[in-house]
C-alpha cells in the first residue's frame, strides 16, 4: 500500500529547504536545485505506490536528490 499524493507533496514541501540545500551543494546553482526538487517531487508521485511510509519517503527523496 502506498502513500496518498497529498501526503507525498506535503512531506516534500515541509522538507523543501533541506532538499534544495542538498541539491544546491551538488549542482551549485539555486535555480537548477529548484529544478532538481521539482523532479524529485514528480518522481516521488510516480513511485508513491512503492513507498511504505513518510520516513521511507524522506530517505528516498534525499537519495533521489543525490542521484
């Protein structure tokens, strides 16, 4: 059983600053980091049926930002 789309978006928005900061450290451009965050949100929505809970989602999102 996966997470609801609203829960996925709400959690990622709550942790947006952390995820964008991590992406900025990698891509070195805040605008590109925002793009990375948007891509992670879309990917999380597509993968939400595989995500068990919010802790798993956050760990997944942190890894997704790095890759």
